[in-house]
């Protein structure tokens, strides 16, 4: 057998990085089970570690997987020392084959067809990035990996489920209820989502009280002396936005303020849509003194558009956003917003999904609605 050397690059999770293995000899003797006692570095197996530690393979497996209730501290320390010395890394593929679990969760973002045509990058959306970050943090804590995929066609989701070995999926911006019902009927793994209009016993669906959210922001404006309050969002495009619009109208009605359709600006609740609305409010000498919307990024756009039109925020126009993203603290003035507790929303959906993967069911309801609240900052002025 010829001698030589080769370099194998391994890109692994942060805590178990091994940049490269340099192996100077390769022959039939340099196989797992024959590597210890040599100066070279090679792959280890459970049997190798068990032989070195003088314990069973089951004991080694229990130590690696944290099942140590029946393993003495002395044995744990000995096994872990060998693992550290030889740089042992568990073979995830082998583990997946043995327990038929991949430990991969798919995060799917359903893209709007209009946004696809415009070339919109959803990962630049602060709500999406905040939600994915919170989900990934929870998955990492539970030793799961993340696969992120955006889809422009509903049928792509079923294709992904058929072709990728994922243990479960989490869907952001879920499709219409009718399609989600078809997806649930054909799904081969548990599914979690947010703010879906479909009520299905097996669908993990975490919502927030959208109607109450805009009710609170509109009522907040009214309590500060505003009555000419604009609503900015194309509320007819989504049941979530429609619910928030209903909250806006309810607050006006309860406070005996006549609804004025001229104060509704049906732009996309995006930064660009907000700029359009803000410009329009400022340029038309509108009596509007306050604006509420359904997304923080849109509220920031409203403030910028109004400034471009010569308005001062909040002196000439008070603004309230929705989501209470971290960026609310970085605007000038700092943005008052409705919090739907995104980290808690993401954590609850993820924990229920993992529970269903592990046990086949959840101990509580698959559906949960979180409360909302106003987070007061600097973007609203009192007219009293």
C-alpha cells in the first residue's frame, strides 16, 4: 500500500470545530479501532472509546447523549477525557439512520407573488430576521439544526417535504387556509406556523390578538388628544391586517369618532409603503395628526416620508408601529409600538413542535393566542 498524506476539511458546529485532520499514512491498519496509541489523528468509534475507558459502548453512548443518571462521575470524567483527547465527534448521519431522525427543522417563508416579481428579499425584513433568530436560538438550545427555504408557490412546500428529510417545519407567512388544509392532510411531519386562519387540530398555530393591537394603538392616540388618525396598510390583502383594521375602527367607534375613509392609506406595510403614505399625509395639507400601522418598518417609513414632506415627528405627526422590534430604539424619535412578544411567540411554537416530534402529541393545546401591549417611547405627542 502506498504512503502519502491528505487533508480533510471539516466544517462543524462552533463547539466542536476541527479545522483539519492531517493523516500521514493510509492503509488497512489505519481504520477505526486501530488508531489510538499512534501520533496521528483519526476517526474514533464508540467501540474505540469504550475499549480505552474499559466500559461498555452503551455507557459511552449514555455519556455522549447526557443520559448519565446511572453513570458514576468518575466514569463520566474518564470517557469525556478520552473524547477530548482524540477529538471525537459523533457521526450525525449514523445517528439519523439509527433513530430515523435528522434533527433538522425546516423554516419555510411563503413569498407573496407580487414581492417575487419585485425581487423582494424577505430576509431584509426585520420581522422575518427577528423571528428566524428567535426560532434558531431555541432549536440550537435543543440540539436541532435549521434549514431555511423561501417558496413562491404553495406546491413547493409539499415538494420540500417529500424530498428533504426534516423532522418538522415552521412556516412564516402561511398560505391561505384552504391550501394549508391540503398541506396538513399530506404532511409527513409536524407543522407549526403563526397567525394562520386555519383551525386544525394537528396544526401548531401561535397567534396574537391582532384586533386588540390596533385597538390599543388607536386608543392611545385618542387618549393623547388625536381624532384625525390615519391607518396605513393594505388591509384587504390579509386576514391579519383585516383584523388589525377592525381594531382601529372599533377604537374610533367606541370613542364616538366618525370613521373617515380618506384617512385610510392602502399601501403595503413596508418601508417604501410607509414613505408613500407619509409623503401623502404631509403634501396634501391633511388634517391628520396621527398615524397607526401594522408594522414597525412601515411606521419608520411614515416618519421618513412625513419628514421629506416638511413635517416634524411627533410635533406635526404622531406615529405608532407594530411588533416592537429592536430597531424601534434606534429611530429618532424612538418609536412607540405594539408588542406582540415575538421571542415568546417563536419560542412557544418551536417548543410545541419539538414536543410533538419527540412524543407524537403536545401536553397543551396546539393553538395559542398571546396578548399584546403598547410600549411607550417618544413618537407620540399629546395635543392636550
